[in-house]
C-alpha cells in the first residue's frame, strides 16, 4: 500500500471512529490507540493522561458525555503536519446545542 493510500485509510478510520465516539461508542476509537504504558493523551479530551488504563477511562467518559449532550453537524480538516515519524492532524468539529446539558 502506498504512503498516500495508507494515510487516506488512516484518516478514514479516524473520522469513522470519531463519529462513533461522539454518538456514544468509543470502541472503534480506542482500537486505534497503542496499549503501551507510555501512550499519552495531551488534553484533547480534557486532562493530560498517560498509560492505556487512563486513556481508556477518558475515552469512555468522553463517549458517554458527548452522546448525552451533542450531535455533530460539520467536520473539516484544519491542519496536517507530516513528519518523518508521525502525522499531526487537527480537525475542527462543530456541534449545535441540543438544549440538553
């Protein structure tokens, strides 16, 4: 698989997993993450966490909270910064309030 095809596949998996997360199902999103002790989350869904056990709890919390309060309407890629070892993708997601909090 070419690098471009691999990147496209990864982006598709990520977007699908994020959509499921927002609807209350964190499993496909969690499947994208390493289970290593050194895996870390730098505040994307709240506080900074390190280690799979902490990230898993955070992802479960996010899925439960977003499913109760929000529904996504628009997602678009804002920034992609490829490097030799990783790719940083930042996406802007907008949600209208459903009136529930």
